[in-house]
C-alpha cells in the first residue's frame, strides 16, 4: 500500500471527477462536479495561492483538501485548509498527510493562522484537536425535499418586482455590489471584502454551478435590494449559494420573497432536493429556512490553529 499526497491535475478529468466524488460522499450538501472542481482551480485569484490536494492509495483518490490564503480579508496572514477523507478509508494516514502538506504550503506563503472546517463528529473533532486546532464557530447544512411542498408563492408588495439573474447577465455590477454588502455583514471568523469586480465576474458570476435562470432578485425602484443566488449540479440538486438583503432594505421580507421565488422555479424545473448553509449564529436566515421547511442535515465546526 502506497500513500501519497499530490496536487490535483487540472487537465485530468478522472482526477477532477474523483475529487468531486469525495466531496459529495463526505458532505452531500456541497454541490461539486468535475467541471466545477477544475473551474475553482483555474479561476482562483492569484493572491489566494489556491491549491487542490488529493491523497491517493495505489492510484485511488481517497481524500481531498482545498487550501489557500484569505486574500480578500482585511486581516493578513490567514489561511484555510479544508480536508475530507472518504469515511470507509479513514485511519490509513491520509488525513494526517494531506493536512500536513496543506499547512506547509500555507506557512511557506506567510500564513500564521490556519482555519479548517471540520464535520461535527467525535472522531473528526478529536483529529483536529490532536493536531493543535481549537473549535470556533459552527455552521449547519440544511436540506429541503422540494417534492414535499413549499410555502405558497408570494406576490411582491407594491414597488417591488422579482427578476431573474439572467436579466442582469450583460451588466451584473449591481448584483456584485449587493453581494459585497451582504458578505461583509455575514457572521464569520474571517472577515471578507469584495472589491474586485472583474474577479467576481470570473469566479462567481461565471461559475459553472451558478444557475442565472433560477437566481431571483428583488428590485425596488430599479435597484436590486435582495437576491438568492441559485447553484445547480448535473443531477437534480439545487443549492442557495448566497441569500441576502442590502442594508437599506432589511426588515421587509425581501430575502424570503426572493428565495421563495427561486425555490418554486427550481421545483418547476425538475429539481428535487434543495440545500443551503447557515452560520449557527445567523438567526434571521435560520428562521427563514425553518419557515421554508429546511431541516439540518449536517454540521461543521470551524477550527483554528495559531502558529507560535
């Protein structure tokens, strides 16, 4: 048995397909396809120094890691390493080797704080603690059976119209500004600031999982006020990439309106499962998702390690 860790080969379709399969097996709520894996690597911001690592035994990919620098944070020196190993292949040393390789990459590029999302299971938390990581905030993955029904469609209130993301296809700058504002206010251990419109276009708006037709935008007086970004894979699964409301429009139920519209159109298009994720402290969005009928299907706990 030969265990090795190496970088994913972006031009190798079996590599990308195996990477996506490990992600889906470990966290079914996270959409991933071979195309999206390659896209994430080839369109990552150069300052992120992003790498995708794979752990393989005798040619079989059994573990993956997404590794990089939080270049869009106002606080320097922060890196991330999210490691997943197939449940049936744990205990063979793949997790330890891939994490060590990821940490070396981060340290060599100036990171002094490492963040890692860890599935909230005793063995995974013990693995992180043994390697010097302490638990921080948690986040939930939620699942909704679209075939089981949705709250009724809501008519927009006076002065509000619902539009699809596709209608902003030629000029989505207003959506970029709305996304940047909502991301800045999202609870997180690592603050983020979106300032690079061209990179947002390349990395987010043109991502192969983004479904502009199913993305819904609530518009007030011609200005995007709230949105629900839709992501879909190559099967029957739908996920909310981001749902938020601009600061000037909060408290009016516009995020719920946009998400409800998107979910109804996703079901009509044949999607049967909907997923989303929420920080455990994001009570407003958790309440909205409970109203829709989402149920928690998994939890991850963010862990942090500080280099001494």
